[in-house]
C-alpha cells in the first residue's frame, strides 16, 4: 500500500512538471527537481527545499545538535526564583533538568509552566517528560517523531546512554529552509569589521584573533582559540543572548546577534587608555 502511495505522488509531481515519465527513485526525483528549476517550472528556492527534504535521511542528529557544553541546564534542586532569573537572562523557553549527580537528564522544564505554577515550589513538580534520541538518528525520522509526539526538543544520548546535547525541531527545519537571519544582522558587505562611530565597531564573531589584533593594534591571545567569537565564548562559559556584555582587555564586547548555537556579531567599543595625567 505504501509503494502505491509513493508511485501516485511521483505520478502527480511528474504530471505537474509536464514530464511524461515518472521518476523511479529518489535520485531520479532529484534530477527532476533540478531540471524543473533549470526550466523555470518551479522557483530555485522551492526546488532547493524539496531536495533538502530528500537529503534529511543523510544527516544525523549528532551533525546538528547543540552540545552539552553550550547548554544552560537547570538543576533538580535549584530554587524557583533562581530559575526565573535564568529564564529572563537566557531568553530561552525550554531547559533540560539534570539530576543531582549532574549526569542524568530527568526531564524538561518549560518557562510557561512557571507562570501557571500556582505555588509549586519544586522543580520536580514542574518537570515534563523528555524525548530521548540517539546521536545517530536520521533527521527525517527525528522530524516524524517530533510531529508524532508533539515535541519541540529532544535530549541526545550516546551509545552508552550519556547525555551529550539537545536538538530542536527548529534545528531540523533550518536544514530545509536555511538559517533564519536575525533582523539586526548587518547586510552582507564582505567585511568582518565595520566602523560605526568614534571608537565603536561592528565585528563578526568569525573574525580571527590575528585579524582583530592587526586592525586594532591589539594583543589578544589564546593558544586554543582562533576566532573572536570563540574567545568570548571561552570567557563567558556559555552561549549568550543578544545584549550580553563582557570586557576583554581594553575592548567591551556586546552581543548584537546570536542563536542557540553561536554568536554572530558583536558591537565593540574600544576603551581609550587613561592618560598618565588623568591617572595621577
């Protein structure tokens, strides 16, 4: 019955595109999409997204997951007021809850549940059952499971059952549509450092430390890190949200845009050195 449905779908697509013969497999269907784009039967964006849907089965959860080191976790014995402050500063709406031994994830806490908690004083009273998936799960199967279970986040575990990260339905969808650009992201100029005013600059997080030092005549250094974004992440210890500030040497970095995976752009304020006279 399944094969008949697939054939019917292929017939329908082939008929719509104006081709006599139907594709007999995914490779042929991909070629059909490519030809349809070339012939302007469908728009390039539409054809590209169709092809990316087909390619979901070639990508595994481990390829797109957010690793444990970059995740803000809630401890099972953490106070509710502390959690509310964490939610305000992080900007996220879902948090894995970790057990007292700091190894096992016992569930997920939704920010909205705190609003309607009605006097519940323990994380254990609010935690929801989590969806656990292996690192090697294919994305097409993960998307189906998200839809079937009405879940938006899954806890990723390795072959030993250890918690290694999280993956969200938005992560999967971005594999099809591409990353959604932040409205505050600057237009593509090909430059990684842009001057915006006196001692104020816009710096892309992927700018190398060496390039940053050359531009600003600075001496930032880290033997384990290559980029400015990596340097800030190491100093902070977590992936920040927009507006997070940190000072490194004589530069104040303010995150202009970031997602759950990475920082994209910084507003950088070069702090002037105090003159010897002012210090006296």
